[in-house]
């Protein structure tokens, strides 16, 4: 199937104005197949402010952000680009997304990431409830982004099309998070800057598989593999050897400063699909761990062991910011550029492997 081109611009609401949402506002405004018709904010101080101002675009868009959920649903948009924080409110977000599709509104969302491939993570009855809501509303739901998302589902699966034999697919994020402004993620979920005996919530048994198991299982499905269950989790946390400044809070010497974790999908006990994250709060920490290529402050790495051996380092950098800024942009744009295909899809949960080719059609600078 080729690209999906809508007959007329799709009417879109952006659901949040935070670290991803502000980039989503700009992205929807720039897309020739989309029309921004509403913006939701959870912050009363932003209620009534112009979306262009909130997105720091230097001009007004004539769309005022609102905390009134019902008013936005009453607009009956074709789609919602949902970028609200989901990591610490997973089930509340699932309820929100389910209500949107039940109302007949298609959704692309940056989370909860487990919805990228919910099988073996959510109870079957919960998945059935979401699918039923999609069927009732005649709408589709697609959760994606950059990681979990494109960098470790579409990109590695596209690379495997060049393989003659595959022994292992390993996908990495290797990044310095010191410029990543997301205190909840940095402090509460990962535990950066906390004493080593205070383990971040994300490292409790089973949580990594909830967050990134969808990546491992989606790649496995694309390769027609039946994985051993449960997936294997491996975590190596290291203390900071010196004080580090982070935009999400200081990381003092002796507190947690770096972590390497893996979610491993095995077949008959042999690792076949592996998600690996190497996260530092200073690029010089733990030099024995893999690093991004020279001159880059972070990368996504895809390594396919087999015949032939293949490796790709995918780097990005913001025009006016670092890799954490461009990470927010790429997350937003994957959701935005996929919208026409998601709206055209059959009602239900739409996975990355279900989508036709998604490109940046219409976005070449004029």
C-alpha cells in the first residue's frame, strides 16, 4: 500500500502543550493535510492563551487552548494528537484514549507506550474493551513515537529486509539525559540523583517489560517469532563518580548517575530480539559501555547480527537545541505524519507493522 492522502485536510486537536505538545502544535500547523481546530491544556494558567504563543512560534494561530475537555470533543475533530504525560498515569490515559475513539475520534498518541503492542502486557479483557470502543466509534488508535517507536520498530524491521539470516536484532538508545527536562521521569521513574538504595519505580520487576516489551514483541511479530515468556529484564545501575548538573535536578556524587538496562526476547532460551538502553547524566560516565558516534550526544543504534552483519546509528539534533529537543520533535512528528494513514485504517488498535509507508509528504521547505 502506498501513502495515504486525504481528500481534504483532517481537523485535528492537540491534547497537551508540554514538552511534546508544543512541538505537536507547530507540526500540525505546518502539515498541508491537517487543520488545527483545538488545543487542550491541563494547566489553568494556559487556559485561553493562543496556541502559537504556547508553542513559541512567534505568531498567533487563532486557536485558544482550553481546559474544557467536553468543548473539544464537541468539535468532533477527525483526530486527536495526544501527547499528555502518560508514564505516571497509565490507566487514566488508557481511559482517555478509549473515550476518544468511542466518540468517533481517531487518535495518535505518545503513550501509554504499552499500547504499541498490548498483548502479554494488558489483560485480554482490557484490550477487548479498547477494541470494542474503536468498533463502536468507527475510529482507530495508534501509539508510537521515537523510542519506544520508530527507532526500534519501523527502522529495525526495514533493515531486516536486507537480511539473508538473522541471529539477533538488538536496538539501542544511547543518550545523555542531563539536558532532558522531565523531572518525573528522571527523578521518580529512573531515580537519577537518588541514593543507590532507592531504586526507581521503572526498575521494579516487570515494569521494563511493560514499557519496552511492546518493542520486543512487535519486532518478533514482524519476524514471525514466538518468544519465550516472560521476557527477561537486566539492569546495571551505577553511581555518579562526580557531581553533575541536570536540568531536571542535581545528580550528586554517590547517587545514581547512569543505568544500562535490557529487555530480552528469547526463543528456546537464545536471545533473538533485545532492547537495550544506556542512559547517562554525563557523557564521560561508565566509559566501558557503548557510546554514540563521535560528535553526537546521543543515538539510536540498530545492530543485526547474522548474514550480513548490519549496524545503523541514527542521530538527530535540534536546529535550536540538543538531541533531547529533537527527540520531542521526532516523537511528535511520527504521530502527526502517520495521522492520514491512521484515520484511513480499519477501526481498532493500529500497530506500526500495520501502517503503509509514512513520509514527510508536503513538508519540504518552500
